[in-house]
C-alpha cells in the first residue's frame, strides 16, 4: 500500500509539473500572437508559424466563398437570429454586449434566448460519443445553463461566458451546444423564444442570421494583421463586409478616424457604434458586499487574471490610483487550482485588496477562502456614440 501511495503521489506531482509547463508554453504562444514578446525565440517561432497563417487564410476564404455561392447552405430556424461576434481572437468584450442586447430585446417585448458554444466547457467524452453512435442512441440535448429563472449549471460545465450571462440575466434562457442549430431549435420549442442571440457566432455560417454585430477592440483592432496562428485574426478584414453593425469597444471617447476609414473601405456606409466596458463597482466573494471603485485609491492592491487582453484590466486598476504591489497573468480561460490560489494568496498577503475580473471569479472554487479581502469588478457596456443606431437597427430588423 505504501508503494502504491508513493506511485500515486509521484504521478500527481508529475501531472502538475507538465500542466504548469503546458500553461507556460500556451502563455508564450499567446504572447507571440499578440506580439508582446520581441525576443529572438519569439521572432523565430513567428517565422515558423507564418506559412500556417497563409494556409488558414486560404481555408477561411474558400469556406466563406462556398457559403456565398450557396454550395454550402445556411439553415433558417424561422425566427430572428442576432449574431454577436468578432474577427479576432477573444478580448473584445462580447459578453457584456450580448447581455445589453438581451435586456434591450426584453424591453421591446421579445422573448430572447442566448445560444453559446460554451468555449472551454466540459463536454461529453469521445468514448460516450462513440458508444452513442454504436448503439444508435439519440443525441444528447443541449445544456440548459439557465431556464430564465434559475442558474442550473456551474461555469466548469457551462463555460465562463454562458455562466456569467445566466447569472446576470433574468428572464432569458441561456443554452450551450456546439451545434447552435440544435440549441436554437430547443430554445424555440421549450421556451418559446422568438429571437436568438448567437454569442461568438460570426464564423458560424450554418445558421442564417438577421443581424451581425461585430466587435472590434479599439486599442488593438487587428493585431499584426495576420491570421491565426501567426496573428490574432480569425478572418481577413475583407470579411467585415458581412457585418450589419460595428461596435468599437474599449474606447476612450476620442474618435479614431483612421480606423473608421479602414472599416469603411471594406464595408462602405456601415454604422459604427462606439462604447466602452465601464466598471461599475467591486463585488465580494459570495456577493455579500458591494464597494465603489474609489475605495482602491492609494490602497495596496494585488491583481490576477486569465483573460485574452490583461493589459486593459491592469491599466484600469492603476488609473484608479491603486498601488499595485503584485500581479499575475494566466492564459485565457485558465481554470484556477486551489494550489495556484493559495500561492496568489500568499504573495498578496500584504495587500489591502485582491482584485480579479468577473470572468475570473466564476472559475474560483466556491469553497476557497482568501485571507485578504477579495473582490471582482462588475462590468457593463456604456455607449459613447450612436447607441440610438443599435435600437433603430434592431427595431427595423424585428419589424420585418
């Protein structure tokens, strides 16, 4: 028994070690894609990845061409579908915009449902899928994160963004499935939904859409203009011609005419809406306490995050007048272990506050307790220009 325990302990230790190495490598790759590193190794890796970027560009162009020529068909579900998406890797702020649109549709008397693929959510094992195929069993139904009244799944099973939307929205079902057509049918049949909001759905061409809202990060619109895996683009800029409306997110209120001209060169006449993701307040672990952001002024603050664009979060905390004494970054959607949280807690023990984003907070085990006050930032969309156009566009489309 002692030998077995030693073997188990050694195996767990080795798995943790390899997991740490993988996370460091993934973070390094992300830094190369976002051009955060300029070392010789990063430049060599970038050169190696460049041919694959051209291959991906060719595949994307062929796929879109096939749909445009109707050699591949988009399917209609008989109701309005509003797409919220982007042409870059994450970090544009889709979740608060999807929440805003859901609230707006509710106010218009509609019955919206949010459909998401549930990125990084726990999915069915390959073995179970094979077993179902072998026995001709029916497909599993979509995961219901919320029925509009209750949150039914946690973030690990549902995915971070669907769980956040379910937690913050009442009266709006949130459904997760990689097959968004199946999820949409389910929402219509079970909940009577008459408008579907497709979260992160700009590349999901199988489902015919009414409106396509494309979000662009004003601070880093297109990265180095390369496609994955050398850059952050999921599609070339020319594919913005499918968009119905452009949201410039993370704006500071100053217009970027050069960026607007670049967008209009691809999609002439498209309306551009400018907004920022406004941090409202701080929410404590367990949501027992809400504090104003001003409380961080001249306080010693420790921060950590696992989001695509951590710079904006870190700069915002600094802009509040906080003295950041410790910060830690993880790869986007990283699920924190208790050991990692304990390490953060130890390194941040001299801070007055420990701060994370709302997206990070949903990935912290509910039974883990920090020894210093821990809060996350609640964020909502604040429009700086052309909000009326969103309302007009929705009203006009839904009237058809």
